[in-house]
C-alpha cells in the first residue's frame, strides 16, 4: 500500500532530515506518527503525496513510485491536511473552500453541492458556509482544512496535528469520522503530539527521533514503555502514569484494565 525503502532526504546537502526509513503501511490501516519537534514527522508524510521526493531509496504509494508520478496524480489518492491551516486556505468563503477540489477533479454540480453540504454538517461548519475562512477560529480553520480534503474521498488521508485547538467533543467527533472512513477502507495517517488521542483511538504507532524510526508497533505496547517515551520527549498517557505510580505491572492504556487492577489493589488482591 505505502512502502518506504531505505529513504533519505535533506534540505541542506549532507544533513539528512530523515534517514534509512523503512516502513510499510497496509491498506485500510490507521497509524500515528509520534516524536519530538524536529524528529522528521512532517518531512516523512510529505513524501507520501510527492511534495518531497527521496534522495536515496524509494517511496511507493498504491504501486506508484513517487519519483515517477506528479503531485497532481498522487493528490487524487492522497489527501494531506497541513499542521497550519493558514497554509492551505485561500477561498472567499467556507463553502467555496470545500468546493474547490471537487470542481478541479471534475465532479458534477449536483454532487459538488451534496458533498459540500454533507462534510460541512459533519464537521459542524455549515453555519459558517458564507463566511471567509480567515474569520474562523484556529480550531474551526483546522476542521475546514480537513473538510476540503475529505470531501473528494481520497484513498489515503494524512492529518498533521489534527487535534490542535479542538476541545474534547470535537476530538471525539474527529475520531468517529476517521473510524467511519477507515471502515470504508481508507488508510489514515496522523502526525501528532496528542498521546491521549493516540491511546484512545489509534491502534498502531511509530516513534521518530533525529530523522529515524526508533519504535513501531501496537499502541498498547509502544505507549506503555515509559523509558522509551521519555527518551523521545513524549509524555506518558495518564493511565500509564497511574500504573507506574501504583506499581501496576504491566501498565496499560485501557481504562477497564487499569480500573480492574485498581479495584484489586483496594481489595488487597494484588
């Protein structure tokens, strides 16, 4: 589905921002990419839609070598929502922002209208449809940038820090929306510092440090390894912290598991 093989990339000659990246993401998988600032997360995902091309190694997306196809061709299959929505928004109104990609990809007028209304309602933006995108709050701009990508139904969805500026309810709504798209067979990749969001909703994660992948596996495993998280400038999930404080071993990111162990401690069973 998505394959990185021996990938290196540098903005300055000889100073690799990502190096020796070997990664395979299956079709229909949800993956989180974690790491401190400057770890190479955003540089890595820009290789998936062809905005950046490997200087060594290769990236294949849906069987296409990204060095051999245009960004425009990849964009039909790979939707990327930038960390800063101001780098992505430009239209006169919220409605026109969502319609832009649909018009460019040649959707019929009636479908453009229905898709635009559906995604604006799904992301609680319908009341702002006639407003300028630049009058929205930071969180609303984030949701609009997401709507502008989701509306044309790409096979792969990449979100860079999607929970920034979102309250708890909006995070839950986002998780439900992503789950629905995933159940439809879409591959979803999330770059984030939001450990709690990953612990609650994302089954697989990787950790990057200094441009390399230092851990890859189920979130249940990766996010319970306290030393690994701290070494890579990541906070532990709150449930894991509780486990360490109460000497519960092995630690868990599952609320029901931790709760049952706490109850056992209170009863003197542990």
